[in-house]
C-alpha cells in the first residue's frame, strides 16, 4: 500500500513563481529560468510513491533538490504546486494545526548535522517531541529512556550532546525521531557527517532496527554505496527532478540516461569483475550426512534462514530452509530427503558480476558460487554484492 | 530657504500629549512611584550590615566567592561613607528602570528577530534614541511627569532600553537555523519554539543586553538627579554646585562601586547559562 504519494510536485524559491512555472511547462531548464525570472527552481515534475515499510532513497549530487523534496513531505518547505498525500490524506494545503499534528504523530526527521538542542540533556532531547505534546514529565522521560536504550545509549541519559561523539549524537537524533513513534522517518544525509567506519555501523544498525520497527523511511544521500546498501528503491535526482526510480538492480543494469550512467559509472566498470571478486566465504554449510538437527542449529547460530548442503567432496547438493528443517526435526526425521531443494541458483566463479545481478534479483535465496569441479566455493547475497561492487568499482577506476 | 520649524513641531506634539494623555501619565507616575518606594522601603527597613551579610551569602552560593567578597567590600565602603540611603535610592531607580526596560525591551527584541518589517522600523529608532544626548529627554520627561523620580526613570528607560532590544533580537537571530528547523519538524507551536529553544539559546546574549542596560541606567544617575530623581546623583550635583571635591568624589565613587557590583553580578549569572 502506498504510504506517501507525491504528484507533480514543484518548488520554486522566490516571490514570483508564476512566470517560472510557465517557463518550466515550456521546457526551459533551471539556469534559463534563474537568469530570466530570478527565481530558483528547487524541484519540479516530481512523481513517486513510497510503500508502507519501504526504505526509499533519494540520491543525487549537491544541489539536485533532495533536501527540498524531503522537506516538502512534512511541509517544512511549502511546495509551489502539486500534491502530497500521506495515508490517503492530501496534506498539501492542510492548516498549520493539522501539519503540526502530522509532525507530532506521524512524520519525524533526522538531520545531517544532528541538530540536537545543546542546552538539553540527551534524555530531554529525546523527550522533546513528547514534551511539546504535553506528555507529563515522568511519562515522557520513561519513554525517552526506553528509546535511548534501543539505540544503544543507555547510561548517557544525563550527558549533554557535545559530550558525545558524532556517531553517538546521531543515535540521539535517531532516538529523538523514534520517541514520537512515527510511521514515517525522513532522514536527510543522516550519516554523511560521520566517519566511514561509524557510518557503516550506523547503516547496519538502521537496517536491523528497521527489521523490527518497519517504518516507512525516505533517506537522502549522495553516496551510491549507501543507497545500494539500505534502499529498497532508489530515486536518482538531477537538477531538480527525478531521472530514474528503481531497485538497485534496475538502476545498475538499466541506467535511464547518461546522467544515471555516469553516476553508476564506477559500478559499471565492474563488468570486468567476476562472482569470485564479490562472493563471501561459504560459511556456514552442512554436509549431507549431518541432517536437519545440525542444519537448524547452524542456522540459529548464524541467524540465517537457509543453509547450503554439500557432499563430502564439497559438491553442492542443495539448500535447506529453516522452516523445513524445523518441521523435519519435529517429525523426528534424521535425513535431508524431502526437504532439500536441489534446484538452487548457482553461478560459476568466472561469471561477470553484471550477469549475477539478474540471478540475484530473481531468487529469494543466496546464490551459490561453484568452481570448475562443481564444488561450492562461495555464496552471494544481495546487499553485499551491490555494495561490494560499488567499492571495488572505485578501486578499479 | 526658510528655517523648518522642526523644533516647533516636536513642541506641539509634546504639548498635545501633555494635555490629552494626562490621565495616562498620572497613572504611570502612580505605578512607578509605588514600585520605586517599595524597593526602597524593603532595603531601608533592614540594617545595612544585615543586608550586606545576606547579599554576601547569596552571591557566595549563586555566583562565585570572588564576586561575593568584592561586593561585600564595596557595600561596606558605601556604608562607611554614609551614602547608604542615597545608594539605595539610586539602586531602586536603576532596578526599576531595568525592570521596565526589560519588560518593554525583551518583547520588542523578540519582535525584531521574528519580523523583518519590525526590524526595519525599530532599528533606526534605536539609533536615534541612543545618539540623542540624554539631557534632551529631560524636557518632555518633566513636562509629562513633573519633577521627581518618575521623570528621571522615564529618561533613564528611554536611554537604557536600546541595548536590551538589540541584543535580544541578535541573540534570537543567532540561534542556528537547523535547531529552529528541528523544533519545527517536531511540531512545536511558535510559542514552544520561542520558550523551549530560541530564548534558552539566546540567554547569554540577552543577559549581556541586561548588563548593558544596567550600566547605562547608572550612567544616567547624575543627569536624572537634575530633575529631582535624588540618590547618589544628588551628592554629585551638590558637590559640583558647592565646588566640594570631597562630597563630589565620594558620590562618584559610590556610583562606580555600584556599577562594578551590578556588572559582576549580572555577568556571573550570564556565565552560568553558557
Ligand atoms: N531557501 C532557499 N532559497 C533559494 N534557493 C534555495 C533554497 N533552498 C534551496 N535552494 C536551491 O534549490 C536547489 C536544491 O537545493 P537542495 O538543498 O534541495 O539540494 P540538495 O540536493 O539537498 O543538495 P545537498 O546535497 O548540497 O544538500 C539548489 O539550487 C538550491 O540553491
Ligand atoms: Mg541537502
């Protein structure tokens, strides 16, 4: 179901948008319009919708209009024309008190430079949203303390923001946004100010939080690596409008135009990369002789939902799903027969990555990588392949 | 070109106000007199040394020991010069003037920060108020309020209020835009944004404005005494008219002591909010 629907959205900065609007319709570009009318086109011709529980990434170079678009969603910026619909309600022209209500209960925001209130403790920063809703002190502090624990900052409640590292400050930013229990999170380059290692761990954390929270997230970034890693879908923006919307695979394999192609250029160079270059070690696996009990335990240990089965010679025998293994264990069956799926997606180590992507896109299992002797030497999972490609692409370039 | 009757116009405006706003002025006079006498009686009914001790304890715990000790020495000196009563009168005037200046100045400052139009209108007016020689305010003050403490206070407020307005406005404008945006993004009302984010973050700057306001009020003490505001200003004026160096110097010294005390005390409170 579409949580957010955006139609024909335009934002023109300046006092006289009418003329600029007309010029847009006639197909003039941003620079012409700025020169002729002194009005800046922030965004135009924006159409997309975001599904419930989806992580939707807005990506593009500096000045492409990402922040402007994001701020239209909670009306921090008033759009010039077009409509924004949240949960079926058109909020484009909603009164200030309705907007306030939406900001309090439905849509929260996380900022690039954290934007924490320096005069408030971590606890009172996180409780801010509840405070302005009039929630009594004890109650809002309790709720805030809970959320602080969720983001791993227990023990820091009474510190001031500037006593915390960047990564911790952004956890506070995230906690502050989550404390209102919103359905929708708007994140504007939320991790861009963090150094690479912290950034990566924050991405992982966001993904794992998202697993349990299932929010609808619009995430702005100018980093392709980040977009590929966390986005269910990605919208590429250029010069104020969206040039392509799609999954990571769509965008990498079918760039809509030169701009997108250039953006993913580094990744594209990985056509020379093979499956071997981006695969993970085949760990864990189970042997045919092991049986459902062992398989189930390994899966539990590693927190995975399926596991490859190999013969004594490490040839690929198939894959077993956790739910099937559980069933077999319950029925006291000792063998894999009946539950092993033999028809698993597999590629050879020499397969170019670009051909791996469609295979990955079509299956819900990891993809097995086998060598010339048909032995299992690696596995491929979606996120890691795409991210790996983006990284290795940089090295090659 | 004939001389423009600018002075005459102002005279006519003042005359008009004098006739038509008499009730208002009387009302203001009454309130201020009550306010000032209250402050005076509170301080004058208690023995100076007890006040000194109380102030010392208060500052020791709220500000810092250095300020507390300095203030105690200063107050003792004033007591010793037998200028206690005059100093209390001056203090009452300064405090009342500052209170009024804050009451008017802080909201006006907030207004200039929130509205560009207000900013454009008020700023030139402040320049005018600050550069017009303070003596000039004495004339309408006397016409409106007669002689005594109230016209002194009126002239003092006009002269001392500008920095409060300016620094309040500046402090609020200086609150980082991203924090204002964050406050909006969580659904704050304008009032909540002001009281929970903007004013707390502007507080050090606002305190600097209050400090300046007090200093300027003190600088008006002698001028205000010319129209009967009394206090330490009277001592200095008497010293001048009788060419009595001793009297004039002691009165002046007491003003300086009060200035230093009030400056340090407000500054140390400003720092606490940083
Ligand atoms: N308040 C404003 N007034 C005038 N022009 C603006 C305003 N805000 C943004 N713009 C213009 O709108 C365009 C889009 O800006 P926006 O901040 O949305 O870009 P962005 O993609 O978020 O860039 P960045 O990666 O640098 O944050 C730019 O040309 C910018 O100059
Ligand atoms: Mg931006």
